[in-house]
């Protein structure tokens, strides 16, 4: 049997439309701080309080470009003394093409931070090491679970204020 259909362009789908795509346009540090308030040597294994937050906003240029921000914060405490506090706001510009609206939020809040995380993790490890402490190696993050937690909080906040809760797409 012979295929008589016309050849497709390399980036066209079966219906002739360009398939959905994600491009990383750039990554950068928006804000970074490291505080060593006590200059105290580590006497015991410190407790680390770690915070992670993800956000996404459309970029002013439009064209399907979004800025995704991954915020990491860590506070190390040993014997009631704060050893260090570090905060990193690491962002990336992502261009999305032909992404269905139902998949837009999960893509921005799960997949994009997943791409940013290894770079942000390295920065936090280096800044704590340069601050005179062992490098803080953050364990891998389950961004699906983080997204679901944020979604539940948004639902609860909407219910408490009497608004219509958001619909989860993922």
C-alpha cells in the first residue's frame, strides 16, 4: 500500500497546526540574600526550616511568554541560635505555544519550576558553602504535590470568602 498524503513540515501536527511547545528563553536570579546573624560555629546538627513557593505571571511582551518564579528560603537553627537565613528568588522566561488553556496552569506551576529547580538548588548550596557552612543540598521537590497543595489552599480560601472555588485541571 502506498502513502499518497503530502509530506508534513517537521513542526506540524496531523491537522496542520503547530504542536504544543515550551521554550526556555532565559533564567536569572531576581533576588538573593544570605544572612549570618550570629557568626556562630555549628555545634550540632541544625534544624533547617525550608520554604518553597512557585508563581507565574504573563510577561509584558505577550506572545505566550511567562515569567515563572521559584522562591526558596531556608533558615538554619541550632540550640536556639539562628545560624543563617537565605532566600533565593530564581526565575525563568518561558514561551508557550499552542498549549490548551486547561493545561496552561499545570505546565507553568509544575513543569517550568521542575526545569528551574536544579539551578536554584545549586545556587543555594553554593551560597551556604560560601557563607562558611556545609552546602545546603535541598532534596528533590515534588512539584505536582506542591501544585495540589496550592490548589487546595486556593479552594479553601475561596470557600471561606464565599467565592466560586477554582477548577483543577491536573
